[in-house]
C-alpha cells in the first residue's frame, strides 16, 4: 500500500494525464495537489512510485505517465464516481423516454446513447428471457429451401430468424412442426421448453424419418428467442484510440468486437475481480485476453430488472479514459435503463 501523500500524487498524475494525454511533471503535480509539498519532495515520491511500477518515464519527456499497475491501483483504491452535468442526465432520460415496441429496441437504443455520449464503443446485452412465455409461432416460406421462423413472446418481443432447409424436408412436415409448437408450446415459458420435451413432442406429433431435422430447427428457434441479445454501437470509435496501423489488425479488431459470444464472455461479471468498491467493473487492456485490446479498457455494469432477469452494459475505450466520469455515467445509466425496462414489462402484467 502507498502512503496518503503517494496516493494523492498518483491520483493527480492519472487525472492530469487522462485530461491532457501528456506526461506529467513534478511542477504540474505540485500546482494541483490539495496539500502544500515542495517540488523536491514530489520528485522523491514520484521516484518511489516509479520504483513500485505504478508510473513510468517516457523517452521524450522528464514527465511520468501511469503504468497498467498504476491504473489498477487507482481503480481499486482511489477512483470516485464523478457527478455528470445535468444536461447529460436530461439527455439520457429524454432519449429513453419514447415509445418502444420491443425490449430489444430499448437495449439497442441503450448502446447507441452510451456511444453517442462517450465517443467510445458501447455494448448492451438484454436481460435473460427464459421466464417469458411463447404466445405465437409461424413460418413464412421465402423460397423453395428457405424459411423465416417467427416466434412471439409474452414480453412483446418478436424473434425472427431465417433458416435454410435440408432438401429432403417437405412442406407438410414443416406444417406439422408449426402445429406442434402452437398446440403444445404456446403458453409455456422458454424455461419449460426443454430439449427433452421437444424431443418427446417431435416423435409423437411429427414422426417420420425427418423428425430429428425438424426438431433441430425448432430447438434453434427456441434457443435464439431465449438467448440474450447483444448490441454494439460506435465501432468506428475504436480507430480513435488504437495504435494499430496494420489493416489486417484493424479488421481483426472490428471482427473481435462484433463477435457476440466473445464480447459476452468478456462482459460476464463472474470473470471480474470483485475487490473494487463500485458496481462498475473495469478490466485494463493488459488484463484482457486479446493483444488487439491492449490500448483499451472495458467498463462493465450489470442492471437488474427484477423477476425479468439481469442484463449488462459496457464501454470499450482508451486506457487513459477519464474513469471517474465514465464510472459515474454507467452507474446512473444502468439504473435508468432498469427503470425503463421495468416500465415496459409493466405493460404486459
């Protein structure tokens, strides 16, 4: 642990660096410290911080910049959420206060608002859907071998997915699958529709040599409806904060943030160290499992919609971002998003 004075100096260096993005010298620290300390004392303390690996010297200046360990210490012990200007809060409330017809529309809008407010890449993952009921199902043929499956659930969501059919499956068999879902599954929750139940029903009501293929299609429809929907906005902002100059690496970075399963696993709160003081979790680029993210930090916040489950919002921005402001923003935003979703779900009760 550091002394109180060392912590003040480290905090000052990080806050100044996140504002100006330039190495911080002892005179700058002295002018900003809330206590009176000589320049010589500050230089000595900065030397101690450097020895501890919390700050480091750049080649082009006598000033210091925070290291990954310095940021980690700051985030674990020193950071405090900053209250944002009233105009920011009003903008969030205004953009969420409009009619939405599906949960996914609200979640998608959440990612857009966060990206617009921060100029970072934002992610929003909807709450779990396993407790909602199936209220309707139909299949629309698009071509001889392509169909669109449409599943409607009790929370107002409409899940549609396009599927390619095997050549040996015929229209009358598909109609049997549709009847099975409408007769047996409408009124059940997604949680109740287990693979075992689906297999039993497909054998009883579809039958024939193609029952397993149709069962697989029905399972995919249910799985897609129950899966948490991930939305990303502001991918172009990645280029503002990256040292990558290889086109191949930049393309790989874009593909990385567009990979729902991977980003969902990175945002999973169980993968974070819970030692922090705040519900907003931060992982630095050095702590992320892909070298393409070395210049970034991932801030993640969970929101709770009661019996309807939990979802996640996240920001991917530069390591030298203003953490106090971003943590304060996510803390406020997660609560507003939860309230909006609770209001929405209330319409169906």
